[in-house]
């Protein structure tokens, strides 16, 4: 039996985005905005994958954000 999980479909980018958003809230000033913008940019990859598959990207990304918030 193999219990390993291989993340794909933008999961790593979503997790990095979550981490950076959380981290940016601890930083004052313009650096917070820069880190937040980078976090948002990482979500382009799963958004494009949703678009290419014909899914509603906004709906799927909201669900992904919620799942990533539950896990970590």
C-alpha cells in the first residue's frame, strides 16, 4: 500500500501563496504590499489551469483557499 500523496494542479503555489499572505500581515509598510502582490501572483498558475480545464476559476480558487486554510 502506498500512502504518499503527490500534490499537483497548483497545490504548491496555493500553499506558498497562503504562507506569504499570512507572513505579509506581520510586516508593516510597503513590504507588506509587495509580499501580498507576490502571493497573489502565485495564484496565476492554478487560475490558468482552471481556465484551461473549463472550470470557473474564481469559484475553484475560493474553495482551494478554504481547504488550504483548514489544513494549515
